[in-house]
C-alpha cells in the first residue's frame, strides 16, 4: 500500500471563477471552475489513483482491494466498500443557491443513500464576503412557504462575515448559502443530494430556470436556530488543532514549520490530508514519501501508526 494521490475532477459551473486553477497550479481554463472534487467515491464521479502500482483504480475499487487496511476496521464494518467522505475545493465567484441537505433517515428513505452533513474551511475571502447558514430566528413551515413564494428567504437566514481560517459546521437540515467571494475546503459525507430552495431566478446554459426542490426541502429543514460558525484554536505553527468533531467526521488543522511526527494510536481510520498552503513531504513507515503542495490532497491508509511531516505548510486532515 502507499500514500495515495488522485486525479481531481474539475467541475465548471455558472457561479464558479478563475481562482481554482491558480490555487492548484493548473493550466489556465476557459470555463469558470466552481468545484474540484479531490477525493470522491460518488458513483459516476469517482476520483482515480494518479500514480503507483494502483494507478487507474477508482477510490471505490481501491477500497474493494484493500478493505479495512485502507479505511479501518470500524469504518469498513459501517460503510463496506463505500468511502464515507467527499472532499472538495470550492470557488464561489457568485452567490450559490439557498439550499439544504437531508439527514441520513430522509436520504435513505427517498434516495437510498446517506444524508449530507458538511463543514467549510475558508481559504480566501473577498472584502464583504459572507456565509449564510441557519435561520436567524425560529421559523415555521408555513412562513418558509411564504418566503420562498415572495423571494425573501434570505432575510431570515443568519449572515456571517468571512475571513481566511473561519470554519462553519453545517449539519444535515441546516439551511445555507455560500456567498460570492469565498474559496474554501468542503468536507462532507459521501452524498450528492441537494435540495435547492432559491436561486435568484438564474438560468442554466440552455436558458432554462434551474430546478428548485422547495417541497423536499420543507421536509428536510431544521426550523430552529442553530449557529454554524465554529470557534476553535488557537492553531500552532507546528502541531495539530481540532476544528470540527462530530459523529460523521473529525477535521483538524495541521501546522508544519520544519518537521514533526503525528502519532495516530487508536484512531483506526484513514486520514485525508489537504494541503492548503506551502509544501510538505509526508512520510509513513514502509511507504514511499509523498510531496504535497498547496491545492493537493492525499489519502493515508488506516494501517499507518504515525505520519511524519517535513517542510513549511498548513494542512487540513479529515477522518471518520
């Protein structure tokens, strides 16, 4: 086994921009790129191993080949060959739609898949950029209906100012909207189910109004007030700080200034590493070292007892 890197899946969207190719050091692109799927087991959108003996395998095929050695005994017993996390980079040059995601119970009933709890870590934010997440006062389904009808739904969603390093936890059922001028890392359950509540009357490339899912959203929504902004830290130049810990995933900030070793006793999970700044060499015993630079992602197998870092960089890690 090895430390795995994958070919990213770039997704052109009408709200995307030109920051993604620069952040990842890619050739210029004529289309606005809104998403880079860094690590995905979503059927039909699976990332592929980029190098080494397992080059060309999808993430799902990799889990099928190595099972618990790759993802961990507990993770494999819970999820089988379905990789439980989806990792994205997002560049929002325009406002995203107002939306909500179903929880596990509703998603399994209606779609036969897991729900979607997610978190955002802000990489870049223009002056005045905002995140809208959670109602700013208790709501009712009836008021929701009225505000969707008259286009005033944003008026009752809490607005938060953004800056690099800010983090937001968005559990399933939480209404939200990513405002223009934000670039971020999104870590979420493996699910691509989104109920679009409001989209400003925008049209797709064919001139059609984008589909809304207001009735599905009505059933999925949490109408209570839940603050999404995460207070964590302080982060260190060389060490690990927990940002979000929930039943679906744990996300940590890793600072590297020179070198240190992160011991992983008792974790029994794979570790995803997303380099958000700088360049670092990642080493695991009995595996070839891997160099990661800003905008690159790696998957460390669960059999790793420790991860050594050398360089000057900042990373996010994600595990189950």
